[in-house]
């Protein structure tokens, strides 16, 4: 979400400087892993603000494993300076 917002802001500033019309902002969606102690929750929603076209929330142990795996991947990526990986 933050990356999309930053790209839209940069494109808007660029269009203001060059005198072009600003781009239309896309609807923002969210994918979130929330830690909840021994478990976690996975949430996906599009768009972020209601009324939503699609929404999914699930509290489960697999979400905790997914969150821990993502955290290990992210820290490895940053430790080794591989910020170009997704």
C-alpha cells in the first residue's frame, strides 16, 4: 500500500512540475499478516475502505507460520543487501 501511495505521489508531483495532468489514483488493496501471540490472522481486502469488492480474514496457525517465514525472508534480504528481490 505504501509503495503504491508513494508512486502516485511522485507521479503527481512530476505532473505538476511538467504541467501535465496528474494520473488517476488507483483503489488501494491490502494484504496483511497480523501477529496474535500463538496464532496470527491473514487479511486481504480490496479496496481498503468500504464498500469492499472482496474481503477475506482468517485466524489460523498457518498464518503465524507464514508471518514468521516472511519475517525471516525479509531480514535475510536486508542483511545481504538484496533489496531488488520481491
